[in-house]
C-alpha cells in the first residue's frame, strides 16, 4: 500500500527513524540517509515523495527549509526531538 505522499508505510517508518537519529539542524536527503542514500533505486523519485511527505506533515520533527544548497539540493530542518 502506498500513502498519498508516495512513500510506502515502510519508507515512512524508515524516514522517521532517520530523522530521530540525527541532531537538530539542516540536512539534505543525502546527509540524512548517509550511505543508505546511494542504495535508493531512484533518488529523484524518492526525493519528491519525501518532500511531499514533509509538506503533508506525514513526518514529524522535520520541515522544508526555504533555501536550497549551492548545489541546488533541497534542505530540510530537523527539529529538537
């Protein structure tokens, strides 16, 4: 089953774990997922789905940052947990 955000329930759970394991701060998805980021079959598709999940508030403790990196990567702000 796929959620409206495009992330499966397993991907949503994984994302919650990833968010909880990092200290508060600004992150790109590559920063958040570390070595696991290279294992994503389609990083672009996953990135779109992750962004949608954040915007739809399906993930807690994280928000979209208004500015991209110099490399044009979307940044996310992980909040105190």
